[in-house]
């Protein structure tokens, strides 16, 4: 399905991503972990062509992504929606309009200029917000929402694109443990219920262990671990993070594990 071959990105003499090869044969939920500077963001940015590789190839469903240009490149970018640590919403715009921005790749410039959205798209946006438990905030400005709610709007915007892959770059790094859990639960649902591939850069080990089917560990641009959460032992983690004997899991933990997993009813109540 998705194959990355000998992918390298160099910034001057610094190889941010260094000869990475990975293969995914079905849409899994994948966590990429590693210390700051390991190359996680650069890898994700090359996948959706925000960044161009120095060498190597990315192939998705038989098509070489790195070769796409113009309209084909834009369609690919719509196929792999991106979610960022800082949400990247338009703060003064209402929530529904932010979600509708997820259809931008398909709309004419004139329609965009005048904020003209088909009725069907508006209904769909509200359905998606409802599914994520935040429809009650649809008419509010994005900036009026809490961080956790804003990240759920960003997820709704991504889903609105109907993407094949959702790329999330440290989606919970700015959130408190409770909101971090809600956002990770939502990403997991998008995988489980819609069958989308989710690739999330995560700075915490426990989150990757708990939510992902497969974990990729990066260190200094290279893949140093590729396996299941069960294979991700403390010894392996120490190797990924490059820490010495004083390495402690607590240092890379969000303490999501200490919270109860919320029921749907509780989630709706909180929204
Ligand atoms: N646009 C850029 N220009 C120069 N160096 C960069 C750029 N983006 C990333 N780097 C460097 O590439 C390396 C990997 O960065 P990054 O992919 O952001 O790592 P991570 O997301 O794991 O923290 C770092 O050394 C970083 O300084
Ligand atoms: Mg990063």
C-alpha cells in the first residue's frame, strides 16, 4: 500500500532523514517516536509533499508520490490530510467554516472567495462535528474553543477531506492528559471505523504503545525500531531515545494511562 524506499532528506550536511525504508501493506495506525530532532516531522512532511526528498522514493497504491506535479500533487495532498501540534485553524472563523476548509482542494477560487459551500458539504461538516462530539460549538469562532476542542475541529477538517491517510505531527503535545486521550481516541476511531491509515508522530512512549498497531522508532534520521507495541521494551526505548542508564519512562509519558477510558456518554457530556 505505502512503500518508502531509501528516503533521505538533507539540510546542508545534516541528514534529517537518513536512508529510511518502510513498507505498510494495509491501513494501520502507526506511531513514530523518537527524541526531538530525530527526523519525525521531516518524514511526515515528505509524505504529503510539503518537503521534497533529497533522494529515495515514496510509492502509494502503485503511484510514485515524489513524481507528482501540479493538480496531481494537490490531489495527493488532499488524500493525506495533515494535523499539527498547534491545530492550524483560522482563529476568527467559525468552526463549521474551518471544517469546510477541508474541501478547499476541490473548490473553485470564486466559490472560495465568497465562502460559497454546497448545502451537502455543510451538512456533512456538521455530521462530522457531531460524530466527534463537538457539534454544539459549530457556530463559535475557533479561537473561543479549548485546545482539545480545537484539535478535534482540526480532525474534523481532516476527515472532511476524505483522506486515505491522516498524518498527525505531535497532535497531543500541547494538550493536557484528558484532552490528549480524547484526541488519540478520535484518531483511533478514524482508523477503526473509516479504515483510514493514520501515521502520528508522538513524543511519548506510552501513547504509542497504547494506541498504535505498529511503532517506528527514529534516532538521528534513521529507523532504529520497527515493531509492535509489545516489542517496544524499556531497553529498546532507551536505544531509541539515546538515553543512558538514568532513562526513565516517566520522562516520556503523558500519563494518559492513569486516566479512565471515557465512555461515549461521558465524551458527549464533556463536548
Ligand atoms: N527546514 C529545515 N532547515 C534546516 N534544518 C532542518 C529543517 N527542518 C528540520 N531540520 C533539521 O532536521 C533534523 C530533524 O528535524 P525534525 O524532522 O523536525 O525532527 P523531529 O520532528 O523528530 O523533532 C533536525 O536536526 C532539524 O534541525
Ligand atoms: Mg517534529
